[in-house]
C-alpha cells in the first residue's frame, strides 16, 4: 500500500469519525444516485496509472474484516443512508428503516417498491479489494472502504443481480443494462484508483474496451 494512499485513507477515516461524533453525518439530500464517477477520459487516464498485477490470494479473506454497515447518524446505518439516497419518495420509520419508496436498479433496469428487494452493492467487491491490495490494510481502513459514501462505491440494486455479480471483476461480469456499462467502468476505475488497488491483465483489458467506447 502506497504512502500516499495510507495518508489519504487515514484522513477519510478521521474525517468520518469526527463527523460522526459531532453529528455532521445527517441524512443526505436525496439525489437518487451514487456519487458521479470521473469522466471516461479521466477513467482512461486513471486506468493507465493503476498497477497491473496477477490477482492476489483470497486466503484469510472474510467479510467480517470489512465491518459494515456502520452507524452514520442517529439510528441510520450505511445501508439505510444509501437506500434513502438512491430511492424516490423514501419514507423511513423511527429506526431509520425504509418502509416505502421506489428504487430503480441501474444494473438491470428493474424498479422496486420494497427495500427488501434491494442489496447495497460494493462497486468493487470486498473480496476483489482484498485480492487487489486491501489484505494489507488495517481493519479501520477496510471499514472506511466498505462504508464509503463519497466515492461511487455503494449503489442500491436488485438483490439477485448483486448476488450474481458476487466478487467478479469486469472481465467476468458486467451489468446487463448496456446503457450503464460506461458508468460502471468509470466508477470501478475511480474506486480502484482512489484506493490504490491493483488490476489484473484481463480486468484491465475489459475496462479499456468499455472505456474506449464511452
């Protein structure tokens, strides 16, 4: 892990901790979308800057090593914040659970009216991150990654589509909705670049192909 990234994620974690203790992480204004990823041209540049390496081992990996979903504000955890952010007319109960609303899944174009039909996908899956460099991070750093609301890393999508994706990279899985593939590739590269994660050759080739057509 580079020194630049180590400093960067330390600042992210410290800022989140400060905001949580001072009550600054209030429910965000509904924007019905995850944070906008970098442009295709910037993504192409970022992709060229990523370290290309064979995918690492999954040995030692556990989702428990990426603590989520953490409390963001009051009784609202990261999942509930993303559901409120990505939905339309979302109503939450006193425990912050989404009890009504409408959600459009960008991956497959389906619309849902029950929060139980949605998973919160990690754009770059936790296991993929582990194999790409996160195995050397501290638990606090992995927690910041797993709950990152600032980068285009979390998105509410159809649950079984997310489960089909699993921990696959873009060489092995892409959203079925063609119109979203460019955004998906931009977001994937954005996250990997920010967190100084590696890409394997097949993954890089797949991303280049998509981004060259954006």
